[in-house]
C-alpha cells in the first residue's frame, strides 16, 4: 500500500470491517507501518544532511515542522538511526508485528552496545517484543544491557538519582498537591509500605485505590509523628499544631474557625476529631492574642490507658483494623464534659474516626458487650442552624 492509500485507509474511507475490534487491530497495524515508513524517511533525511544545509539539526527540523517537543524529536531521530542497523526490527515494525514503542525501546539499546552484539541478539529481542508490552520489553532489555554495558547502567542510575525531587504545593481548593520523582529504591520502599498498610479492602470500604493509598500515607506519617525519640525542631518535637477556642470545640454557633498550622482555617468538627487523641496545650489569651497563661502539655489519653484500651477493643470497633492504625475516640467528647476513662473511650481507625465525626454513622454500646454502628438519624435542618450569632 502506498502512502496515499494508507491515508485513505486510516481515514476510514475504504470498506472497513464491520467489527470494531477488527478495525482497531487493522488500524494499529497501519499505524505501525506508517511509523516504520516515517522512521525510514527520517533516517534518509538525516543521512542526506538536508537539515544541516538549512543550518539546523534533524531533531530541530522535526521540532519546527512537526511541532514536537525536544525529547520526542530527539528520540525519533535516534530511533530512525538505530533502525538502519536493525533489519529484523524494521521488518517486524513494517509488518505490524511490533509497535513503534517496541522499536524505540530496542533502538535505545544501540547507544551502548557494539552493533555486532546487538545484531547477534536482535532476533531474540524481536521474538520477545512480539509477545510483550513495551514496558515488559524494556525490563528484558535492561537485563541484557547490564551484561554488556554495566557502566552505562550505573550511569543511568546516577542520572535518575540526580533527578530525584519531591514538591508539596497548596491549591486554591486548599488541597496539597504532591509531585516529583522518586529514585527506584525510595519508590519501591514507599510502594511496599503503602501496600502493607492498606491490605485488602473490607466489604464496607468503598474508597478508590488512590484514596486508600492516600489514607495509608496519612497513617504512616501520623504513626511516625507519634514515635518517641524524634529529633527536635526549634526546641520541640515535630507535631501537628491546631489552635481552637473552647467555643469552637464545643461547636457553639457563631464560633470562629480553628486554625491548622501551615494550612489555615478548618472546621470545628475537624478540630474535635484531631483533639480526640492528641496532646493538648492550654493557653489563655486576652485581647489580640495576648498570652496570659500557658499550661503544661498533657496527654488526653495516657499511654497506660491506651494499652488497656488496646487490650479491650483489639482494634477499630467499626472494622477491626489493627490498633496501631487507630485513634482513641471519646464517646462523649472531653470538651462536652466527657471523661478520659475506659468506658468513655473506643478505638477507631482514622477512616472511621473521620466518618463518625462527619456524622456518617453513630456509635452505641452493643447488648452483648462492645460497640455497634448505626446509620445517622435523619432530621430537617432549621434555618437557625445556618445563622451566625453575634
């Protein structure tokens, strides 16, 4: 099929198979043929020095005329040059047995290997490419590459390590965005830690996989902050600082929002949830944040009482999650007069702790001991619920 016939076929102007699945396969094969033809044309263009005659490089010419980014244009030139040395790979691409991404992966191996070594293993590489995805093929090629170019593999590892980064930025919606690149060792360790912490979802767990990973990361961070022996920062151990007045914690209408350090205002309900199992420092203020008195930090749930709570509940009373993943929740909140004693405390994993404070279920003593969850009572909101008091 010539170029014009290929374009007509790609546009669907010919008699296409009635089966969409067959059409997808046909088009994929046509695309592979087209990309092989383009690679051959780029190789001929590059060898002829046409771009140099215009005072440019082949990659720059491609960027200008095809509106490509630098990385894509450079990869296309390198792959075109490599395919001139790989006849079996070119034939597999032209006949649609492998995709262009397979060819890119195989072309990359030419950079570090003597061409006679590559040609000696090319048939095996093509056979693997016909049976695997491009990602799987890259893993196979990485093992081969280490055998003949270990120094190049070390160089690539050093380059990847130099690119490591991690950024946290806060969006207009006041969500923190995480972006960056983890080197393979840190990335693998993080995956293992998150997978170990999430475990299989329970029947009532309707979170997405991404949400479960997020919550697992939150648990890992909270557990780390709760450890003893952490290094001091500014003379104090690292901690999550929340500032809230008594009226805010009580949920009085018209009370000001709580303040979460490095984040800003948060709801009183979030403040109540965080204060359930936290170290509280009493500070009495007067006027514009003038400090009158600062009390000593006190553990709301002492360590000995928490151990007894773990022995009694074993884990989350709502889902059975391990005790290490749980907060100690006051059934009657301490700001409402609830006492810090065993019969007023339950263990809740952080997911169910949040849901309880959000009113998505209620907690009640079970007749045979322990606790049971119930759907929240329904009621119609009164207009006064939304009215702020002076």
